[in-house]
C-alpha cells in the first residue's frame, strides 16, 4: 500500500487506536480486541519496550487483511523511525515535528504525521511534505482551535489526539478533522485484562463511520 493510499485509508477509518501497554502480549491482545470491534487502524507506541516486535507480529498476522493498518507512535528520532519501518510500520506518528524523522520517512515512502500545536509548527510540517499533522493535546487546545487553524490553512489534513472519549468524539468529528486518535481508555482496560470491554467500546466508535 502506497503512502497516499495509507492516508486515504486513515481518513476512511476515522479512528487510530494508540496502543501502549508494557509487553508484547498485552499490546497484541488489545490490538486483536480493537480489530474485532471494527477499529483497524493501529498505532503502536514506542513507550512500549517491545514496540518493534508488536509491529512486526501485527504486520505478519494481518498481512492478508488490507483493512488493517499498523503504524508506529511516539517516534522521537530517525533511528526509531527506521526500526519501526523495517518492522513493518505503514505510517509514523510523533508527538512533535522532527525534520530528520520526516527525511527518513520520505526515504522509505512512509507517511509521517507529526504532532503540532502552532501555525508555525504546522507550516514547517507541510513544507517538509507531511500529508497530515496531529494536533496534540486535543483536550487542551479545544475544538474551537480546529476552525482557527483551518481559516488560514484550510488545506491541512488533521488528526486530533489526547483526551478524546466515546462521549465526546462526535463533537470532534463535527469540527471537520480527518482522523481522531484514541487510546487512553483502551490502554487502561488492557492493563486490567478487560479485552472484551475493549472490543465493546471499539464497536461504539465504529458506529460513527456508518
């Protein structure tokens, strides 16, 4: 799947689940529960010490399922980006913009979605060829910030992440964002071993795509 196809698929999915966890098993079980619930765009965060192994295993498990997208998150440097890409990550997400990460992703034709907060940061990301930016933390910036950003740069494609839950996600989608990053409640439930509950909540989010 090419870079443009990945971004198109993310927009179609509307949601990216940020998976953290503290082990490969925990993250894999959470990922499986999300997919079973209809959320098939996953972002494996490098706060998990076994993130590369999780990405590699998910890429292998779902290689025949075109609906499943496996990305890497919390990527802070180019070396980590390369590790994630070689493990099978189809897109890279960072909490902030890093030009060396952008260069590495472009080298491998992998979409880079950096975290941004200001118009200056977003402009730098667009100049570096990033097809989408992540506004983070969404709960701090607020929904009104989306229209404020879209006024001077309406062409920007936006993912919002941070503090968004099922009872507020509809309001965020109404702002015109392309993708919503979710994960806090999923990771909490995963730490408690409540994978059936993860699947149930995932179904709730999936309804917003209908």
